[in-house]
């Protein structure tokens, strides 16, 4: 074997070995694309502009996830929505969507817990009306789950936290947040009496305000659900629901006699019909699609 042939074989071996090492260090990855669309009519919805008319929108989400060889998983997404949207939960007409792609949260998880990065995109853990956070960290210590959130801007409510503990059918949750007036905190407990009946209680102390104590109960039997709660500030809520044969009906009323009623049903093929009315003469009805 001459030197030229020997050198060629050595080069091929080196290239093959380098490719093998590179492949072994490569992270596994997954990319999925999903789409959605909705269209319908609405009237009387809360909005800054005209609240009567037609809504229609379409959106796409590209989700990406992967894992490194040392066991760290990571994920993110980008999405875009165009058209006009409605908020069926709050009976509100949203501002027209811009249609431009936006970046979702970037998260990394491992034995250390989960780190999430999202500029002004992470809800304050005590109250989502407070300043949104940029960074959060969550982990589990024994039977306790813990999450911390931080806003890098110089705001009074930059830091918030949440801790949870479950044992023997009882779940305790503590949330707190910094505030200009001090520290706000809330403690809630839920107890499952059996598979169909649950009891709840909470104490909410917003900074600079009187604490509010609330008790509640909920039950579900043969497709019928009932949930009721009452607080020491003279507020209360009653929610009823019924589900059968692919149909879901809800009705909710509070101490001010304000009520909402909704109905949804699956049309098959990823399509759903939904309609709702309220005591404020608000109404919507339309179809949504998932692709």
C-alpha cells in the first residue's frame, strides 16, 4: 500500500469518526405546526370600538422542543394571528390582531427544575393584573412545588411567588407579590370529600386593603355540576353546568344579579360551535376550528 492510498483511508476514517462524534452530541428535536380559525357574530361586547358586527380570525403556532444528551429539555414557540378575536370568557371584543409573528416563552428543564424566559410575558403569580415577569423558576422540593417570578424592570411588584402542597386529599396554595404598599398574599385550601364533592376556602390580603375570606363548595353528578362561593365582603357566585352527548351548558350569577349563559358543542373534524349571552345584553355565536 503506497502512502497516497494510506493517507486517503486515514482521511476517510477521520471524517467518519468526526461525523459519529458530532451525531452523538446532537440534541433530539421536534417541530410541530398547528393552526386555528374562528368566525361568527357578536353584539354588545365590551370594547373600545364598535362592539356589534362580525368577527373572524386565523392563526398558526410553530412549537419547537428538544433534549440534550445530558437530559436538559428545552422548548419555545412562535405564533401569529390575523383578524378580529373575541374573549368568550369575559364577553369582550379584542383589538384586531396584527398578523405578525411573536415569540413565545423559552424554557429549559432538568433535574434543577424549570427556567422560563419571556420578556413581559409571564403572569404575576399573585395577580395577573400586576406587572408581568420576564423570568421564572419552578421546582419541587419533596411534596412542595415552588415557583418564583421576577420582572427585570424597576417596578414595585417585580417579584412574586407561589408554593403548593398536597396530602390526604387536601391541597394548599400560597401566593405572594411585592407591591408599592407592601406585600400581598393569598392562602387557599381545597379538600376533596370524594370523587364528586370538593370544599374550598381562601384568605386574600392585598397590600393596603382589608383581607377577604371566601368559602366554597362544588359537586358534579351525572353530568350536572354546581359550584357556589361566598365571601365576607358580601360577594357571592353561583355556577351551574350540564354536559351530555357532546353538548355543554353553563350558567353563572353573582350578588349583583349579573349573569352569563353559554353553550358549546363539538361539530366533529376539529370544529366547535359556541354561543353566549349575558345580563348586559351581550351576545356572541360562532364556530372555531383546529387544524
